[in-house]
C-alpha cells in the first residue's frame, strides 16, 4: 500500500510541475494580456492543487496534511477571484483584447 501512495504522490507532483511549466510557457507565448492571464490563472490553480495533493499523500495523516488542506482551500478560493479582479481592472483601465482578424472567405 505504501508503494501505491508513493507512486501516486509522485505522479501528482509531476503533473503539477508539468502544468506550472505549461503555464509559464503560455505566459511567454500567448499574444495579449488576457490570453496570458487565462493561462496563468488556470495552470496556477490546477498545478498548485496537484502539487499540494501530492504533498498531502507524502506527509500522511498528520498536522502537516491538515495545513496543506487549508492552503489548498485558500488557493482554490482566492486564485480565480484574483485572476478575475486583475482582468476586470485591466478592462476598466482601457486595455482592449487583441482581435484576431478572420480570413476572408473566397
């Protein structure tokens, strides 16, 4: 049973690290602020959740796991709200989304 928990925790940690790396790549490669904000917000929340769940599995049933659960709840509640607030503030300050020109149909 310990071996299953060990491999499951490392799988979750690896998935979380991969999502955070993809989010960083999305921030570098996407064309405008709103696309970058979307990439950062989604991968930040999901990537950190996977990492925290993997750490919970490694710590076992302890006080550390309870602290990690509280951190996870805090991140799940605050990260999407912060992403929305930043995007709304950018929109109100006059930053327009980039419009992709559609190709003319022949």
